[in-house]
C-alpha cells in the first residue's frame, strides 16, 4: 500500500481537465462506460480544425513578477468594455498598477490604487471614463452550444466562442457566467460605473449570483495560478490592509502590440466542436479511478482547453 | 468617480458570507426585496440558541508556519475515518509531515511524503491501516435540512450538522458533497484504500463529480486561506516537483488533547435554525449593490458561519 504509485495517484483522475490520467477502466457500478477515452486523450486527439486562434487584438498579456497571465477579451459580450480595455492596455495604463484585493473563495482584483485621488490617479488617456453596463446581450441569433444538463441558475447554459454562458430565451438574454477564471469589470453602486480600469478574476467557487449584475469581459486562458495563489487580503472584502502588500503589475500589453516574433500565439478548443462535446461526455461519465458517475456536468465544471499554437 | 468609497467598494456586497456590507438597498428590477437584511446582519442577530459548539473531540487544529487551520470531523458521515484520524492526531502522526500537492482550482493534499517507503514511512501506531469506504450513509432518518433549490447533481441537497449534503432518497443514500473547504481522505485505485493518513481540502469550484467516489471526512472551519494560497505544484496533478517545495506541517492536534485553558472553542451556526434559513434567503434574494436576483442558491454557494464561542 505504500508503493510510489499509490502515493502519487491518490485522487488521480479525479480532477480538472489538466490532470486526466490514462488509467485502465476498473470494474464500476455499471454507470461508467466500458471503453472510455480520458479527457486528456480526447483533447490530444482533437483535429487541428477543432481549435481556433485567439485573436491577438483580444489577448491581454499581464506580467507580474510571479508570472505571466493571458486573458481573452469577450468582445461579443462586452464590446465597449473590451474596446476600452484595449485602449487602456495599448496606452500602458495598467503598467505599474497593482492587485489590491484577494478575497478567499471569491476574487482577485486589480487596478489603480490611486484612483480615489484626482492628483495621483493615472490618466485614462484616450479611454472612456464612462461606459454603459454590458450585463447581457440578446439570446436570439447567438451561436450558443447548449449543454443538456439541468442548471438551477438559468434555463439554458452552454458555451459561445469558448466562454461559459447562461441564457434565458424567454427574456431574450444571454450572459457570460462567473465560472472560475472569468474576468469582470469592477463597478461601484451605479450599474454604469465600470470602465475597465478595475478588473477582477474569479478564484473560487463560481459566484453565479454575480451574473447579470456586473460586466464580464473575458477569461483567463493561462496563469490563473498566479492570481489564485496570492496571499488573501486582511481588510474588509479581502483588500490588502497596507499598500506595501499590494502585488505590483509590471505591465499589461495587447498581444497585437507585441512584435510578431515575440507575440504569444494561443489556441482555444472550439466549443461547437465534436471534441468539446466528447470532453463534456467524458466528464458526465467518468471512468478509471471513478466508481460512480452522475451522468451530469455543469457549465462551470470544466475549463475549455487552451494550447500553444502548433508550429506550422 | 474616484472617491475612496468607489475604489474600496467596487464589487462590494457581491461576495461570500464574510463580506456582506450594509448598503442601503437601491432601486432594483423588482426582484430584490424592499426591506432586506444583509447576510451579516442576519448572522449578527442570530440568537445564542442558533449556534452549536464544535465538540473538542471533532476539532482538528493544524499548524503550518503560514497559520492555523481548524477542521471539523464529520463523525456522522465517516465514523471510521474520523476515529482513525483522531487516533492519528492523538499520536502526533501528522506532526512534521507535509503538504505535497496543490492543484489549482482543485485540491490541496497532505500526508506522509515517505509513505511509499516502508523504511521511512511514519508508523500508524494504534491507527488502522485499512478501512472500508465511507462514501455515503442511509438517507432514511437523516436529520437533513433540505433546500428547495434545483440542483443538477442530486435530487436532494441541504445541510446536516452544518455540513453540505446531497442525497438520493430513492436509493436511500446521503453523502457529504465536495463544496469549497470540504476535506476528504485520499485514496488510490481500490475504493477501500483510504485510511485518513492522506487528506485533501477543496480549494476551487466544487468538484461534485468526486462525490460518492471518495470518503469525505470533514470541513475546514477556519484557515482555508492558508491552504488555498499556497503555490501550485509543478508536477502532474499539482504535486510539488521537488521535496524542498513541500509545505511542512508543524503539528496537528485534536482540540480535546489541548489543555482547557488553550483549547480553541468554536461555534457553528445550526443549519436547522431560522437564522440559517434566513441567510439562504438573503442569498437567493440579493439587495444593496445587486440589481438582479436569481431567487436561487445552491448547496455550495454559501459557507456555514463559524465564530469563536462568546465568553460566558
């Protein structure tokens, strides 16, 4: 029982997309399929046509001393915030700013620590100071790939362009949902008080009650571990209680502002592909280490795979 | 727009139980109640009779250099694992062991780094090396406080003794569900290969597909931030790739083994109380900063409140 394997594979196969391990299926209670492909195998076998490029103009590259974070802007859902964040990033607005809030099981938030002081606040330059709220878009005509699984928060859930989405067809509303790794634009009391200068990422259980209350602007494609493993703030709502605890942002650039040679090139698995459908099925019907499958998944239970664009 | 308040309250009211802030309710879309009490107000107003003591014999106190972690054993759901963990803790088994795995959006796992080497492995002393799986208990007769909210994973969800629970009455099964902060006993391939020497805590979106596949033994009552903010491991499944990255466990004691004078005394809000029902209602029907309420919550969306036992 104390073999290396035992120690290393405790909990094996039990986790996120990143860890699917190729176990031989074991005898289960009849609910697990007999010839299952692991999630990792499905992703590895996905044809090139099941991947799409992340547009350089939608890709933010955020440098912390801890590491690099890649965020894809959800232009379809938040066109005005995305445009403003592009302008801000292009101008170097975020360079030298800071992460000021890390609240456990909730959010990591960053922006300008001096935005409460007109003398010290960083100029927004060509960016807009005021934007309308972008909490939802019309459901009609949206190319959503719905999932069949019952969800308590919305009548429809699924994926659009690789982003997790919920929708209410009767109200003709669709919105990005606050799964782990989603990025939103902090706002104050007025619903139109966000402009993209303050952003947050979800670092805990999906707070889906936030949906339709705030503008979601994108998703962290890579580097979540640099946002999720920061020390939690000691003040109310997880703000750092001392400025010296702030985590500095070295710089944020749009990939399209980076020279072709140095530009990161990422791909996201298409969520209207057969491969993604198979990934979700592999999550509904677990195999290997698992002895029970629920035949169920949920929109926030799986992250859409990301990879480096293969060399041509 | 750059007032201190604006900066500080961005996202205010939007979060976990810990952060409810007393805002004046703003005009909403009609779905938010007009005279709402915040979650914090409800908890503050809970009568003494709505709180219960955490039994000293069920309370683990785990010391890291980062801070102290309090874990309540779920004796009703995992009596054999709980007993074994008590024996192990009483013997000082965990003292000097380590956290060896931190997988982002998933688990932090600890135990004996040498358990694969019979010569170096720490003795289990009077504890059992082998236990049966304790994946579920009978639903019949269980004093569950169900919630009315639709859940895709189980026909019934709710709370028992302050722990989040899911159940299938037709199959007469009830089980602890893998919400944020729940603690389980790592196992290998055989379902009966856990004995409590290796444990994990959930540090991300609730991986509810793990339910019924592994023995859940308790809940972190305090100190999650010391488990969730650790650097993620670089090897497969988030294991630290070098032993020098291991996070040492100074010691783990049962509160009942700590002198009366130094013993921590915690209380948990009773989940069969009116106060807890009100907390859940306040989560279904948001107020203040929120302009949309879903009229819905889920079993993993709220953590049951914990406090120091007030001086008599």
